[in-house]
C-alpha cells in the first residue's frame, strides 16, 4: 500500500465534505486549465481551495471558511490583503485611466520610491513580472560584458524562462529540462550554494560567464539560507574578475528590509530584479541597477540597443498600488513586524515539536518559515538554527508528495492555508494568528501520524 493511500482517506473525506463549493468550481476549472489550475503551486489533491475574499492576514473561501493565510499573495503582500491605503490608491487611479498608452506621473513616483529604498537603483525599467525582470537582467549583462553565459546557484529560482529554470529544483544533476534546447541549457552554469570556492573555480575557468545571479537569502526564500559573509565574498570576487553580480530580490526586495537583502547586509550588486511587494499585490516587476549597464536600453548612436516593449510596463494601477505600498514600507515597520511574527512562529513550532518529541523541525529567516518532516538532525538551540548544517542536498531533497498534500489538507481543515510545508508572514499577522497556527499544526500532524 502506498504512503499516499495510508495518509489520504480520513483527511481527504473530511476535506471533500467541508470544501464542497471548491470542488464544484474545480470541476469546471478542470475543463479549462491543465490540472485545473493557473499556477503549479496552487495544485492540491484532490482539488484546491477557491477563495472569495481576503482582508489583512485572513481570507474566506467560497464555503465560508475563515483561513489564516501564509501564501501572502505568493509573497507579494507584505502589508496583508486589501490594505486600505493601497485599495484607495488603486480606486482613485482606476477611475482616471487603466491604460493610457502613455507616460504618466505615477510611474515617476513609483520609480523614485525604488531609487530611494534600493541601494543599487541608479536607473530602472519596469516590467510585468519577476521572470521578465531576470530575463532583462541576463540580456543586459550579455550586452555589457559581451559574454553569453550565466552562473547560478543550485536550488535558486529566478522565474521560468529558459536560462534560469535549469537547476532550480532537485536533483541538480544537469538533467535536460523539458522544452529547453540543450544548446540553450549549456549557457547556464550551476554550482552548489554557499561554496565560494566553487564559484571562483567556475569563473576562473570559463571566460564566457558574464554574470552571477542568486537569491541573496538563499534559494526559494531561504530553503538553504545564505549569509552576509558569502555575499560579501561573492561581491569581492565578481568585482575582481569583471563579472556582473545580480541580486534576485523578487521575494526579498522590501520584505527582508526596506532596502531588500542588499539594504540589510550592506552589499550592493550591479543589478537587482524586483517584483511581488514592489507592486503591492498587483502585477509588476522591475530591473534596477548601474546606470552604465542599464544604458543599453537607451537609443544611442552606434551602440547596441536592447529592444524593450511591453504592453503593461509601469501600468498605472500597479504604479498606484506600488507607490502606496512603498510609502508604508519605507517606515521599516512592515518588514520588522513580519520578521518578528515569523520568528515567533518558528520558535513556538520548535517548542511544540520538542514537547511532543516529534521528528519535525521549523527553520527560516526574516518573514519566512519552513517545516521539515522526518527530521533526523540536531535540534534547534536558537533561531539561527539551520538543519543538516545547511546541506542543500538534504534541505532541497524532494518531499513525499502524499505527505505534503495531506498536510495542506489538514491545515485547511484546521483553518490555515499554506502553499506547502511553510509560508510567509505579513505585517497583518498577529500573535493570536501564531497561536492558532501552532494549534493547527499540532492537530494536523496528529491526524497524519494516526493515519500512517
């Protein structure tokens, strides 16, 4: 009998009974979308939850359940759902114009907030997503350095385009990625995270590598945490070898600190990709960085020009939401609160696991938390704890699919919505939410253990 068969029945039956409205909608969606969903992460067996409305740190599904939300808009909602100042800003703008097909004042205000907060932002260009931002970063890096290849770290996610999706997930063995030609994939060089010697060897031996891109707190928002020492060594190394350093701050930008990870660590990259919090929960991205690198977007006589259209670049609704959000982010309080709440949640969960003597562990940094089932390593002694001494092969090892789906179903039954074994906090989460979440985790693990 499979693990999924052992785990699923009781939780599945209860889930199907309590979320019947979601099942009805999923039956319709399944006729329209592959797997019935519009984002891989929203896939849940036997069907995902359909949300009707959201406010603060909570959301309500079509069956009327109130759920504590740790998706945080896939990381984009640092302020929480439907913050009144963001709502008001978008409402004002939607009545004026949704797409004037022209330059507008709000894009300047939005850009000024980015430059004020992000240390590397000398010049910038808005796009519609984080994937577009990293695509632009690599193309500009090739123009500036005249080197075609990119070096990335195993387990780091930079969107789903051809040059960055290799090595984003286990097993990191260089296996072909479906849909990507081998000659394209060969232009992406992958080395282990937190290994500055491996980076140095790759850069020294391959003159075709023009840039290094990474998530500055570790792949998938800290699944394998990266510290300031590694970032500092990487900054020094890339500068000495004449390669561009790109911080992918699509998640960390404004969430870790008002100035992103670069503001927190005091380390300035050459280019920075941004999205998520940048646009206050609406679609939007940005590439910011050195003016001389960004200059390849300009119309210059006898110099290469990167073509950059984009129907929704700096859309005024996204600009309105983004400017309103960054105005609040600039106070520092949203990131401070979200970081504190996540730290409290990690501590309370590890206390629960120790008390029950369960083989689970919680870890993470800033406003993120990760859960490790079947954990066999040293127990946490502080919030700086990183399981398995940071071994990325263990931390990034695929989790049992049946367990992950059963855990998510159980948490939903207990009033908590997670995107997987972990999530992100927002400035709207409270200590009461933490206590309810710990209770939900306890109840869910009990249910899963009883069915194993």
